[in-house]
């Protein structure tokens, strides 16, 4: 997923053929030794994924350009274990990567001690854009302080953070013992909040409720506006590992959600794919029965059917008084569904075909009846003669 996302990131941000240079900083806070054994096979780790995709991007993006694009990518590989950094240095040398080059930084220290220098260097290289991806593949749930993620997103508004989080491990170990209270302090969870999580865990639908509460806590503490709260569920251990993509931009979130659909691998979610993605609402559903959502064809069909029934409610709330831009709907709904923006647009166009909504240009004139694709600046409006569209949708 990391490889797919970096590749899509390069492609999405380099569609303008006139650009001559593209700068990006890639930071791996828990980089390890660079390769791993999987039975008799060797698997490349995240440092090599980043380097390979940076190199491949320049070649791929220049295939159809008359004016060459220079990809200026700097990589920061951090690990608190000196032995890991030494091994990584040897792995890179074997593959002809120059570790003395300024484009590769190897740092044997904890991530929280390295982040200051990384941020300073990104500010120096990119005083305006600050485009960066931080990959924080921690072991467990307490090695990354949420305030550090908040600082990254605050100082670099264009930055994104991919954070792994051992949610099942945390839920299983929740208690008010010193062994748990101390590491949870790094997550800014108070004793009272831990007590509430323990109470939630013991209630009906407890695990889903704890996950829902933790997700909102992470968003609040990091200042991230958008996330992808989906789990890697290993076939052997079955212990869920959150693969959280945190950003402040809806487009970044949309690019990541598209990779989930295209990969369609072991990512799952306890809940739904539609606007009630986080599943059980304890105030409305006293007896939860959550489905297991994954990115398969059947899940997509169920999600689209659900959106067809629920989206009119949302659109009426946004556009009943005045037309609302499509990009506003995207921003408002991004965190509430597993749908991509293209999926939402598909449903909006279906509603338009049925006469439930109108699509207007920014100047207020109606778009062509043969419209096949929405623009972010298009506006959604309701017909003057259609009263209570929600009722007509469910007739």
C-alpha cells in the first residue's frame, strides 16, 4: 500500500506538463534494516520502496513530456537501533545507492529526536510547499507521540502522515495499571478517558465503540482533518493493525482511498462503507450487528446502494437553501464513507438522471443533459418543484 500510494502521489501532483521541477521529502521514522525475510524470500522494506518509487517516478513522468521534469526527492531514514541503520547502509550500498549523497539521510536515533532536524531541512528545501510524506510504522501503539504528528501537520500543511497503530493490542491491554497508563500518556489519554474506554469495551459492540472513540481522539489530538481508518487483518494472527493515513487535504484522502479499492487485499473495517462508515451509533442502535466491510466487489455494490438511499438527505441539508459546489460535498463527506470522490459523483449523477437534483455551472446555468463527469466547481441544486426529496427518493 505504501508503494502504491507514493506512486499515485507522484502521478496526481504532476499532471501539469509545464512543471520543470518537483520537490518531495520522504521520511521513514522506523526504517529498520531495509530488507526482511519471508520464508526463503527476501522482501524489500519501506526505505527501498521509497527510493525505488522516487527513481521510477522521474522516468515514468518524463515519458510523455517534451519539457523534462526533474524529481528532487530527499529521503530521511531514522531508526533508534544503530545496528538497523548499519545494516540498511550496507543494503543500500549493495544496490548502488550513495549514502553520502545529500538525497539520503541515515540517522540512528529515536524518531522524536530526529523530527526537529527533518522539519528544519524540509523548511529549507521547500519554504512554500512543504510537500512531505512521513511513514511511521511503529511497533505497537505508543512509540509515536500524537503531539509530534500534530506538529508535523501544523508546520507542514501539505504534509501527510501514514501511521500504523496496533489497535487490537491496545484494546486487549486496556487497564489502569502503570504498565498501560505510562505508554498511553504518549497518546494523551487521561486516566478518566482510559476508564471510559474500558467501560466501552465491556459494553455491547464494545470493540467497535472503542475503535470509534480512539479514531476521533487521534483526529482531535493530531489536528488531521482527513483519515482512512481501515485495518490490516493478518490471516494468521487476526490482530488488527490500523493503517492510518492522516492529512489536512481531501484530495490526499481521496488518492489513498482509491488505492484501497484498487489493491483490494487484506484491508477491512468493522462497519459499513456508506455514510455510516463507523458503524454502530449507541444512541440509535442498542443492539449492534456490524458487518465486516472489505474492499471487494460486493462491498462496493452494497456501498453504492446505501449511498443512493442516504446521499439525498445530505445533499438536501447542504443545498436546500442555495446551490452547493461539488468540492464542498466532497470535503464534508470524505471522512464518513469508504467511497472515493468518483463514487460520490456517480451517485450524484444518478440522482440527476432521476430528476432529484440539478447540476449547475458556477455562473448558475444548467450543465448539459449529456453530462458524464462532474467538475469540483459544479454546483448541486434541487428542482424548485421537488418537495421533500428524501421522501421521493425512498418511494
